[in-house]
């Protein structure tokens, strides 16, 4: 019953949020919060939007803090609005903060130019307790924006941590933003950024060292085994707008390339499999932790007295978790309540 009522309320919210720029923003914001939190409503929402989404295109921008991502994003919004006339949604993602603020607040200031444009929707996302973290919440949010009529979504991350790279890599086109200067390209390579890059941007090209950075990048790209698509290197001065048009066109070319070769579908399918794997793995890992470490755990006691070795204990844990997952879920568990992993996994 509860879950039926929840479903009906979600459908109502979805309907009022749908319509892109003419949809209700407050409904959309509420839905995004649910997607961010995960839990039962978030899962139900994910189920509703999954079937309705497949047409929006997403572009992820990643790079060190201060590289100029927000300024570039703002320029891309202008370009996209002028070139397509379509509405544009922006997700500013900060895995380091449990609350929106700090760096993201600065980003909003840099995107202020678009504050009055009804066709631009900017939303920050921080870590909020979604099962599997932000890396899992962002794809849900992307599908929600897709299903509610936002054909282009730009995703800006705050830095270049593992989660941020994962988030950016969950987009159709990944833009890696670097600055000129000694070692930036090398650092990016170390952080695994070049592996996920579809487009490389040397922003702040008004500063010295552009040629050297470009040379480093070309060299590193030659060493990697990208055959189908060699990431173009675009020079930009985001603060003056120089090169933003080139970046916009490079994004378009990459999209055409993906769509022509059937690569977009392949890429999306492989991402969805990755996402599923991440969700299942994190769900299972949590269940294992709970099973092993609960108070009064016999296994812990047996391990302490050395009457069982870790390998055997692991087998026991896996077997009992598997049994719990195999049990039918109860008819209605309270949202995020009892903590029954198996039931929650099925989204009851
Ligand atoms: N000189 C110069 N400064 C820039 C350029 N692009 C951005 N900035 C400045 O760099 C700072 C950080 O930019 P921001 O977009 O917030 O970077 P983010 O942290 O990657 O989002 C701001 O003060 C921008 O005005 C550029 O191309 N050249
Ligand atoms: Mg920023």
C-alpha cells in the first residue's frame, strides 16, 4: 500500500516536472533530491524514469579545482542555447561535501549570466546517502532530467578524485580540462584522466606553457592505444570566450562519431552494465559487513579464538548473505527503515 501511494505521488511529481523549461521547477528539484538520496522513493523513481529516458545527451567536465570548468560550462551553455535553442540542464557535482556549498556556490556565481534564462536549469549535487554514493546518484539524476525533457545535460565535477572521474565517465562525452604549465598533463595522466577523455581542453591558454602542455599531451596520447577516436586538444580562454566555439564543435563531432558507428548505444549499454555491477557490489558489500560485524557475531568470536580461519569465515558470510538475498521480500518495508538489504535491493 505504502509503495503504491508512493508510486502515485511520484508519477504526479514527474508529470508536473515534465516539459523541460516549461515544467515545474519545484517538482523537478524535489525529484532530484529523491534521486540523490536513493532509498525506496529514489529506487521507485529510478524505475519510472529508466523506461522514459534515452534521448538526452550528456557531457561531463572534469579537471582540477580552479582549472576553469565552471567558466567553460557557462560558455558552453551560451553556445548551446544559441546553436540549438534547446533547454540546457547543469549538474554541479561535489563528492567532497555532504552539503551543497563551498566550491559549488562559486560555480553558481560563475553561471550567473544564465540565472534569468528559463531554459537553463542548474542544480548542485553533493553526497547524500544514495546507495553506492554519488557515482550511483548521478546516472539516476541524468535519467530523470532526460525523462523530464532536458535534451542536453552538462555535468561539472569539482575535482579529479576517483568518484569525480567516475561521474564524468558516466557521460556521453567526457571533457578533461587542464591548464598550461609544467606537469599538468603528466598529473592528469597519473589520475587516469587521459583514459576517460574524449576531448582535452587546455584552458587558460592566455598563460605561458601552452605549447609544452600540448606537446606532452600529444606524446601521451600516442602512447595510449586509442584507435577509433583520438581526443582532440582544444585551446581555450574561458574567461574571454576564446575557443569555446571550438569546444562546442568538438563535442558535436564526438557525438556524430559515436552515433555514426553505433558507439553511443554500445557505450551506454556498457555504462549501464557498469552501473548495475557497482550497485550490486556495493549492496552485497554492505550486507557482508552487516552479517560479519553485527553484535554477538559468532563468526567474530570464532575468528578471535582461531577456531575458524578467514577463508572459511568468508565462505560462511557469503552463504548466509546469499540465503538472505534469496528469501522473498516482505510485502512492505518502511522507506529506508529496517535495513533489510535484500528487500531494499528489490526496491520494496
Ligand atoms: N587567466 C584565465 N583565467 C581563467 C580562465 N578561465 C577561468 N579563469 C579563472 O579561473 C578561476 C577558476 O575558474 P572556475 O571556472 O571557477 O574553475 P573550476 O574550479 O574548474 O570550476 C576563476 O577566477 C576564473 O575567472 C582563462 O581562460 N584564463
Ligand atoms: Mg567549478
